[in-house]
């Protein structure tokens, strides 16, 4: 597992998530550990290294 720190797109607090480098590219939704809003998370890995990461709010 790979721990990645970033800012929540809602509350702007720094949070971390554990990412799985065994899947090269994926998109999923996980709640912010501070404000509990849903975040769309898209990590991309190459050779088990994180090469791109996007965390965006979910349009409601």
C-alpha cells in the first residue's frame, strides 16, 4: 500500500489515503476523514510508483 497526502477539495484540510499500486489506474469515491464529504480519487501508477493523482469534489 502507498500512503498519499493531499488537500480535501471541500474543507482544504490535509488528509491521507492508502492507495493500492497493484492497479495501475482506477477511480473511486472515498469520504474525507475530516468533513465526511465524498471525494472522487483517481491515482495512476507506473512500475508501482505514483505518477498522477487527482482528488475532486463530487457534483451533486
